[in-house]
């Protein structure tokens, strides 16, 4: 009985901690958009990607 309770508690703790993770994409995009050089480089990279896809 104690072992089952322990396993159930571990499972619920794992589920609770797994919800706190984030990928950080929003924070990185804010950083890029606030820096004019990084923003320009990102736009150039997007344009180059589109051109590569069109010319494929």
C-alpha cells in the first residue's frame, strides 16, 4: 500500500514539474527585435530562405 502511494506521488510530482518548462522562443524573439542589427540579419536570412525555396 505504501509503495503504491509512493509511486502515485512520484507520478504526480513529475507531471507538476514538467509543466514549468518553456522553450524560450518568445524571449529570444523579443531580444532579436529589440536589437536593430539582429533584426536586420533575421530579415536577410528570411529573404534568403524564401529565395532558396523559390529557386529549388
